[in-house]
C-alpha cells in the first residue's frame, strides 16, 4: 500500500502546513479591526420586530 510510505507525501504535507501556519496569522490580523468605532459618538439603534400575534 503506497499510502503507508511517508516519504513521497509527508514532506509536501509538512511544508504546506509550515507555510500555512507562518503566513495565515499575518494575513488574518491585517484585516482585523481596521477602524475602531468611538463609543461616545456611536448611537445605538434598536429596531424591534413586532409580531402580529403578540
């Protein structure tokens, strides 16, 4: 069974995970919290849904 021989696929699997682990956090964190809203100037608007049977 060639699936049990780790030489052909283990290096590709390991390098792809190393690349994913090293580049993914920087790409994700660059899109996180670009502009924080100022809570004093932000108005909260509640749009309540009214059900006809209540």
